[in-house]
């Protein structure tokens, strides 16, 4: 197992830092150069104390760390399926999945090492200033993020072993009529079950964490709005996968007799089905009008994130930059209690992007995620 870990570290962790050295250097210079040198320690201490005492700051930091992790998933997944790494499907699979998980865990821990180093210092500062709950949350979040990453990589490496066999779902539904919007749902449960389950686990953690952190104001509609926004942001990998499946597997769909409003409604149907677990939670916790409003906010945000990809194509780096920027904008709209604006605003922008870019040719994307 140790030899496998060393090989994976050299291929994936070292490769990630070589490819992203420029971006990481820019972030580092921005963090140390944003204030004069004499105030640098005080600035970062204040930032760390804010992470240990402010739930809003901690959530924003967690979102940025999640986006960094998604970027690493995109890189590592693409490398796993590169022709030069096909030996992994024959060599690493000789080990048990438990040993593979441990090796991939250390790989992801190495990739997250810049975040981990800063987080460890933050945790120490928190404990030194008698903060205990938030530092523990930071530690658990990093461990969970690293473990979930290792599950994704292990699932991808082992996913081709039975790649030619159909899942039980496809065998049972072979004679069912399948509406257009359901095709990605079938694909997801047939080929990407692990990714779906990880996303839903992360969604549950976000909901639990947000309402635990904001326990004193849990009846405030803004808390629910922030939770829904964070949940949809956690779905960005599934949203990206939907667009990639549409380009790679449903290229013929542009010739089907559907107009653009019908197609737009179809994609809303896709995300409605993806958000059924969250919908059940909404209607069990809030009164029906509020639950409907929050569900529509979630669907409109998902459609906005989806339709961005018609504009600039399947570019994960640009996508993550836009998601981070939009998250901040939407977050402050929610904080100013303007939730009612998000539904028409998100849907209006999403439909405009969809209407103007749907029939533009994007090409087939072969990178795996």
C-alpha cells in the first residue's frame, strides 16, 4: 500500500501542483501582500479569529475550500482516465478498496496541504482564544472533504471493472417510457451513483451545519436561504456532469422537435428530481408557501449555474470562478432579505443565456469528472 501511495503522490499530487503553481502562487501573494508587512500577522490573526467566531465567515471559507476541492477532483479525474494512467485499472485494483481509499486519502491530503496548513494554525488560534466548537467543525470538515475525495477517486478507478454490465435500475426500467428530462437521471443512477450519494451527504451536512451554527436565529428566512444557496453550490459537480452528458451523449437532441421553452422546462424537471430529498426536508420543516419559495429559489439558482455553461462552454476553471462570484452576490442578496427577487432574476438570466447559446456548437468534452 505504501508503494501505491508513493506512486499516486508522484503522479497526481505533484502533477496538480505543477499545473496549478501559478494560481497557487498568485493566491499566496494576494494573502501576504494585501496588507503592509507590519500588519500581516495581525491581519491573519483577525481573519482566523473571525473563522473561529463568525458562522458567516466560516461558511464562506468552507465554500471556497469546497471549490478548491472540486478543482482538484477535475484535475485528478482527468488524469485517472488519461491513456498514460491506464495501468491503475490493473495494478491498484489488486488491493482491497480499503487500502485504495487510504492511498487516495493521502493523495488528497497532499493536494489540500496549503488549506490544511492554514486550517491547523486557525484551529490552534481558536483553541488559544477559548473557541472550541468552530475549530472542531473546521477539522471535521477537512477530514470529511478529504475522505469524500478519496471515495470519488477509488470509485472511478474501480468503475470500469463491470463497465459492460447494466445496473439493476436499467434492467428493471428497460421497457419503461423515458421522458427526455429523465435521461440524465437514469445516467446518474446507472454510472454516477457514488457522485450522487456524496453530493447528497454533503447537502445534508450543509443543512445540518447551517441550522446548528444559526440555532439562535433559525426561524429567520435568511438562514434557510443561505442553506439552499449552499446546497445548490454543493451540486455544481452534478450540474457540470449534466451539461457534459448532454454534449457527449445527447448531441442528437438538438434535432428533436422541442422548442427552447420546452427544453428549458425539461432541464428544470431534471433539477426538480435531483432536489427531491431537499424538497422533502423543506416541506417537513417550513410552511408550504415558504417551502415552495425556497424550492423555487433552489431550482432557479441551479438553472442559472446550468445555463452559464452554454455561454462559455465546459470549462471547469472558468465555471468555478463564476460560481464563486455568483455565490457571493446571491449571498448578499439573501442577507438583505431580497429572496423574492432571486426567482425571477435567476430564471430571467438563465433563460436569456439558454435562449442565445443553446444551439451554439460546444464540441465533445472527453475529460472525466
